[in-house]
C-alpha cells in the first residue's frame, strides 16, 4: 500500500518578538518529539498585554506530519 | 528560551445531567493522563435522546496544556 | 462514573483512487495504534495533480474514539 | 434496502431557567408530533432580557429523526 | 408549561425586482400554509442571469414561527 | 404572480458503499413524499466504523424543491 | 506617529421600507454621536413579520471610524 | 422617524458555577451602565482550570440595546 | 464528453443607489468581457460614507459562467 | 528572487457519475488553458436532480498553479 | 461578587512596516483611553497598495479589558 | 456611468523570511501583469518545513483592482 497517512496536531507557539518567531518556537518544541514535521496551518493569532510591555503573541498552528515513516 | 509552547487536544465529555457536568467529566478524564490542563474552548454541544429519558449531552472541548513543563 | 469520554484526532488519508479509499486508508492506518475507532467527520477534501496522472485525494478527517475503554 | 434515511428539523426551545431546560422543552414539544427523535445539535444560544427579571434562554437545535421507521 | 417552542424552516424567495421583493414573495407563499410567521434570517443572496435581462434574485431565508399556537 | 418559491429541507442519507450512494439513497427516500426535488447541497460528510467492517457514510444534504407546483 | 487607528462598532438599523433604508437609518443615528464614520460592513440581515403588514428589516452593520481625529 | 436603532457590545461574563451564572453576571455588570438591555447572543464558551478546582466559565456575549431611548 | 465546466470569478459592483444597482453594475461591466454569465452569489455587502452624502454600496459577487461554450 | 508565486482560480466540474469524475472533468478542462496545475481544494459539493435520473454532481474547486513558470 | 466582567472592543491598527507594528499601534492608541488592556484576538489582516510603495497593513483586533477594575 | 467595478483574484505569495515578505512577493509578481492593484485581504497563512531549515511561509491573498481603468 503506497498511500501515506498524515496526522495533524494543534500547537500554540508563543513569542514576545513576532508572529514568525512564535511559529518557529512552536516548530522547535514540536520537533523534539515528532520527526518529519511537514507543514503548518495558522488557526488563530492572539496574545496578551499582561506580562510584558509589548504584545505577547500566541499563535495556534495545526502541524502535519507523516505517520510511521519508517 | 523563556517562551512556552502549548498543545490543544479535542475531548468529548458526556453527561445526562448538564452541559457543565459534561465539561467536568471531560476535565476529570483528561486529567488522568495530562497534568496542568490550563484552559478549554467549547467547540460543539450536541447529544442524543436514545439511551435515556432526557438528553445525553456530548460536549466537544479543545483543552490546552503546556508542553514539557518540567 | 458511568459517563464516557471520547477523544478526536485529526488524520489525513491519501488515495489516488477515490475519496472513499482515502477515508478507508486513514481508518486502516489509525486502527494500527488506536482500538475502537467509532466515528469520523470529514474536515477537508483537497489534493494535488503532481505525482500522478490523475488527482491524488487528501482527505482530512476527525476520528473519534473512546478513552480508556478497558 | 437496509440503508436508513434521517431528517433534521430546526427547533427553538425556550426557558427562563437554563439552557438545558430550553433543550428539554424543545424535545418535549417536538416529541408530540415526531416519534423517535434521535439526536440534537445546538446551533445557537441567545435570549432576551425583556419579559423577565433574568435571561430568557432561546436555544436553536437541529433535531434528527429516522424517516418512516415503520 | 408557559414556555414556547418555535420552528424554523428554510424558504427561497424569488424576484426579478429586488431582494426585498424576493423576501416578501417568500413570506406571502409561506403564509399560505403557516400562520403566525414571526421572524426571518437571510441565509444567502444569489441569483441568475439566464431567464431575464436583469438579475433574478434568489434569497434563502430561515423563517420562524411558533409551534401549536392554539 | 409569476415568481416561484422553493423550500429546502435537510436529509441525511446513509450508505456503506460510497458518498454518492448515500446521496442517492437520500434522494430515493425523499422522493417518496416530495415530488419535484430540484437540487441538493452537501452540508456534512461523516460516518461511523461501528456496525460494519468499513465506513458507514452519513451525508447531510439540503434538498430543494418548489412549493405548490400545481 | 503618522499611523492612524480606527474603531468598529456594531449597530442595528431598522426599516420597514428596505435594507438600504435600514442602513441609512443606522448611519443617521450613529452620526449623531460619532463624527467621521468611514465605512460599514453588513453582518446580518434579518427582521420580523410581527408589527407591520410587511417585513421589518433589521440590518446589523459594523461601522468604522477614525479614533481621535482632531 | 419611528425607526429604532440598536447597538451591540461584546461582554465576557465569568462564573465558577455555570454558564447561565456567567451570562447573568455579564448582564448584572452591563446593566450598571446601560439601561434597557434587550437581548444577547452567545459568541463563545470557554474557560480555564487554573484558579479553581473546577472550570471557570468565560462566556462571551453580544448584548443589544436601543440607542437614545428617551 | 457532454459534461460542462464552469468558472467563478469575484467582482465588486459599486453603486450609491442600492444593493441591487451595485449587482447590476457588476453584471454590466463583467458582461463586456465575458459572455454567458449564468449566476451570481453575494459574498459581502459593505460600503463607505466618505465620498457621498449617503452610503456607497460595494457588493462582492462570485459570478459563474461556462468555459469555452463555443 | 527564488520565491515562487501561485494563483488560485475557482472551477466547477460537473459529472453524473461521481464526485471524483466531476473533479477530473474540471482538471481536464482547466488543463487546456493552464499548464502546471498543482493542487485543488474542494469548496462545495452540490448538484441537481433535474436533467437526469440520478444526481448531477457540481463540485466547486479552487485550483492552484504557479505564475510564469518559465 | 468575586466574578469579573470583561468587555471586548474592535480596533483597526495600521502600519506600513509590519503586522506586528500595526498591532502595537492599535495597542498604543487604545491604551490612551482604556487602562488594563488584557488580551487581543486578530480578526482580519488586510491592507492597501495605494498610498505607499509597499503594503499598508490594516489589522483588525478584538481587544479585551476588565470593566470597572476599581 | 460613474460607478466603478473591481475584480478580486487570489494569489499565494511565498517567502522564507516573513509573512510580510510573502505578501510583498505576491504584490510584486501580480503587479507585473495587473496595474493598479488597490487592496489585499489575507485569506490563509500556512507553510511547510520541508525545503528549508525554517518555515517557508505561504500566504494566500485576495487582491483587488479596478477593471478597465482607462
């Protein structure tokens, strides 16, 4: 069966620098337990003004990877 | 890197009492395997009239928690 | 506590035959690690025209199963 | 032909007590003319503050039942 | 039980004059079989350019009325 | 008044063969009580893995027909 | 800082004449307390059949204006 | 001009008891500065598990009232 | 191959008169380069209050036509 | 500049056989004027019961391709 | 009553630099009249190409704050 | 006829630097064939982790321009 199957999980990356940095942080963290992350889909961009002087970005991503690639 | 990363999973709590009880049941069950559940977002409220004399509530939640908080 | 709790995960099944075959492939793969898959909800139907002469279907499903049924 | 067919109709239940009571009221009323109501899906929760001292809940449900089950 | 129950049905009104006229046509037609129509919610405004020299408006409405008001 | 009025109802067709067969089953059943079904709009594709060895497709359709075509 | 900031508020205009008249009524009323209304976005078109012989249109608008333009 | 104009604002009510109590709390608070609140529309039900032993409900409502009713 | 193929494009019609006039203006303009426009679907109704004393309607339509009908 | 740019257009494929065949028909037709179609996203599945004894499937796709790949 | 109530308002921040700068501009402006801004939710990212050589970002935010925190 | 008509097309800009750079790339490319691009609306932010060490941003925009401005 040559057909592949993928799974998507939902991760929230956080950064006080930028939306892109929040996405990279989510990627870095998720990569520690999942190999072969393939793609992401931004679901939500939000944040708060509480802890820092400027916005703290919280970016929710769906992250896709191939199941059992081995 | 002080930035945190969170994960969201999707759980369906069930109760024949109330929507709130369904949410609490989902929380209780999810807490058995995940520590530090932080927040929830109700995705869907539905149910059936089949098994009981009154509605059986099925409440789909996204539940968020911090990854690797240790 | 007789109330049940379910979890939903998101899987992408792939097939160059049909949408139904992509759903079955996702089911077959997910069944290898999760018992008692109960239901699915189609989230997205997309695909590409790159690798094959005809569409390669990529069908994203939410798949639901009961937690700790034992 | 063993395949079943279902119909969904949209009902608005009302209660000044709770969201659950509004759902039950919709169920009770709909059961007077339709047998074998199977499931419901909450579409909208709204209400007004006009007639009573506290919220009057208006809960829109889709209610599903089997066609011609006889 | 003083609580009321409402039903919503979906009607498509048609007019080559205006969106409002299409809504009124839907109202007029639905009133022939249902008394006490209370409110409407526009779901979709579309139409075609085929039969007439100008747009033929097709307006989909949800129309709400009280069940068994007698 | 030459303007026509249409009604849409929501039907769930079921099949263990294919999505198309579920749509046809819904059509066949609805045609028993409604003449002149004109069009359909797929609202939801879901199903379960419980009763059969392969997916049981449950396809929710809005089905449109002309009111009082006589 | 040459960058401008805008605010959006949500207003429901009402008319028994037309959707356009409901939008104009919302505009007229909002203009009494807010200068420099710039744009609007229709959010919802609904209404009722209760008080008048024909539809009473209730059109929800988001209305945008510049903050502190002075 | 007999036509009325309404405004909607967005309020988040909070309660550790129930969704209904969160709605009532939002109502009570909003009533302190706005007279003649007429209706509400639930936009979002979410909450957290942080401060208390059970869910803290955060219910976002749109609340409608008539402008300048005097 | 008797099966037809259609294309949809997105057009924004503008009018200071009415929503219907904006739709007709979009139709007139699109007809200059595309023959056989078949149907439209209203995507968005918005506008501004800047250039004129009353609303300038901007109506976004999807417009469908048959490909290569010749 | 190594970065690529893509365009998406919206096509409606039609078939009285199956949803997959409608997608393939859209692909075949679009390929006559656009080279290098890369991917598709199903936007809508609808159809009618008018012209044939069984459903005529109308599947709206967004189809993506690379701009100026030469 | 220890329960808090929050309000959300909708602000459009503008910047020709970046999406993040538009969010910060909205924050800065809103902070001039509202203390204790807590969180934001990005609703829409759009902009124009008219006034400047590069995109002018217009980012619509919902901004939340606590009512009567005193 | 002083009323203007606009068209919107959908473009996917790509960049391994930032979301803003992906938008600018889409703008630059689209400007090669279309004059007078007026505004954009971000539809989707996604990307992949395959080709590069960090995210490759794929930003889908609707881009609006005036038809026949000459």
